[in-house]
C-alpha cells in the first residue's frame, strides 16, 4: 500500500478550480519532486497535504490512517493526529521574528507537545550542531542569512519528528550562492531516509534528490517517472515541451 | 519691547505643580487608554458583528469629533447624566482615556493586521493550538509592531492635554495663562510654557524614531 494516497482531490478558490479529481500515490521511501508550469497547483498540493487548505472533495491517506476527507462548504474533516506527522518548510522562511533560533525550535515541542524545556533545548542544540548552526542558537532571524534562516526552518520542522516533509520552493527566495547550503541540508535528510514532497524550479536539484519526478499541468498528473527517465526520455509531448522550455532558460 | 525672564523664578514652584498635574493625568490616561484601546482593537477585529459595529462606531466617533468638544461634554454633561460630582482631575482622566483608547485601538488593529498570513500557516504546520498561537506568536509581534505608533500617540496626547486648561484644570497651560494675566507679561511666560512642553515632548519624539528604527529591524525579519 502506498505511504501517501491522494484520491480524487477537489480544490477550488471561489470559482477558480485548481484540482477536479487529482490522484497521486507515494511510497514510504520516495522523494517526490513536483514540477510543472506556474499556476498548475504544485504549491497548492503541498498546502493541501499540510492541512492549510480547505478541500471540497476527495481523500488523503497517510500511512495507515485517514488524514483528510474533503467536503464542500468548509465541512472538510482533518485528522489532527495525522497532521502532526507532517512537517513543512515554506518559501519565505516564516520563522518567528521575535524569538531566537532556539526559541523558534523549542516553541512547538514545549507549548503543544508537552516536552520538557531542557529536553527540547538539548534536541534543538543537537539539530543545530548537525546543520552547522550551533553558533547561531541565540541569534534572531533578522541576524541570519537567507540560507541560514531556511535551514533553521528545516530544523524547526524536524523538532517534531515528522514522518513526511513538505518543501515548498524553499530555495526560490535565496541568492544563488545560498541555494547550495539549503539543498545540501535537504540531501542529507534524503540520505537519512526522510520521505519528502518537494516543489522546486531547480531541475538539476530535482534530478539529484528525487526518486520520482511528477510533471503536472492544469491540475492533473501528466507524467510521473524516476528522474533518469522523466528527464532523459519523457513520454508525453507536454512534458517534453515543458522541459525544453525550462532547460533552455536554465542554459 | 523689553523682555524680562527673571520673574519666572518666582513662579517656578507654581509652574512645576502645573507640569506635575499634566504629567499625572496624561500618564494615567496613557495607561488606561492602552488597556481600553487593546480591548477595543479586539472588538474591531471580532467576528461577532454586534461587537464589531459597536466598537467601530465608538472609535469612529471619538476620532471624528474635536477633543475639545469631548472634553467639554465629559466635564459638563457626563456628571449631569450620571448624577454624580466628578473632580476636574477625574473628568480629565476619563475624557483623555476614552479619546486615547480610540486612537490606540487603531494602532493595535493595524499591527494585528500587518502580521503576514504565512505566520499563521507556520503555526498550523507546527501544530500550535489557537491559544498558543495567539499568546506566543501573534500578540508579541503585534505589540512590538505597535510600539512606535503607541509612543507617538503618547506624544500627541501629551500635547493635546493642554486643552484641559479650557475647562479650568490647573495643568501647565492653565497655570501659565494665569501667571501671564497676573504679571501682564504674556510673551515671557507663554514662551516659557512652550519651552517646558518642548523639553518633555522632544525627547519623546526622538525616542519614537529610535525605537522605530530598532524594532522594525527585528520585527521585519
């Protein structure tokens, strides 16, 4: 059985329809990279996975559990226990600016998971050490570079031991020279076996980190295949057209 | 015309007491206005339509009428309505608190609204319950963002407080006018009063811009 099972997802913003029956499966060792033209619903899909969006229909399962059961008019059912197993990192860091790095990492474990302060602190320092950020523990977000902020955001999500990580264009807001440090952190997580769903415009990175690349357009999966196949030998015309455009632009 | 400031020394005690009175009721009005303003801002962002409209009407009324009219109304009309005797000091504190609450609530409201939706998303992604989100994430940021505005409200209130002299409160302005009448030297005495106001107001204004620069650097991460 698939680790993530998205079945018949329906998502609309007013009269604008993003998904009208979207299906996608993901295995427990997969790292799914979603690519496609802007506005095709990649980020929306991640937001739905995180429970940030109201879903008008369809279901999402995670592991052995029902996670989200979509229904019209804001009657969606969401299993909060399952939601806790999902972590997300956003494009614009979304660190809490009034808290230090340590404060950002410890807030959720201490205030909503009932973990002891000292315990959370030790765990946070361990994670920061691992990401080479130990000397930044008492800094405030405004004192960090974009790359450091994003790695702190990743560490903050990892504090809650997620079983699935979502990355929504996490390097898009970064200066080019800072992209690599964030991508390396994600590669390290990948090597440690973390299942991930990633939205990125960096095709080179997609090729490196993905086990499966999903090309979607207008709210539908057009083609899904391992990166070697999808980039090397795309089967669909639309995939080929898209790749020709983006790879050409990338040079 | 000859200017003679030497007689001011003789009246320094009176001026000092006037200044203390001003500082006392402005200080009280600032504190009460902060609390009242915060409550009002909650009403202004409430989903309950009744609470929303009542608080909005209140705020717009106090922002849309002259402070002098509000002062007169509370000095002369409110005691009649309530059937109680109020000292001038009490009336001044009530009037200025009601007014500054309306102004302050707008600063809080703007600060609350300025917090990005992504901060709420982050809270959801971290599984923070609503209470934790409000107390540990949203409120601290809103208060930090409101500080520069709140401080400039204090400066305005301090200056506008001179209006209470019009209803016979013995504040700095009133004392100054009295002395001016007594000694028939309005230029010297009114200049002195202006300088005293400036000596308090100017450092406050400077503090506002300093705090503004520093806080915004922290808050806009």
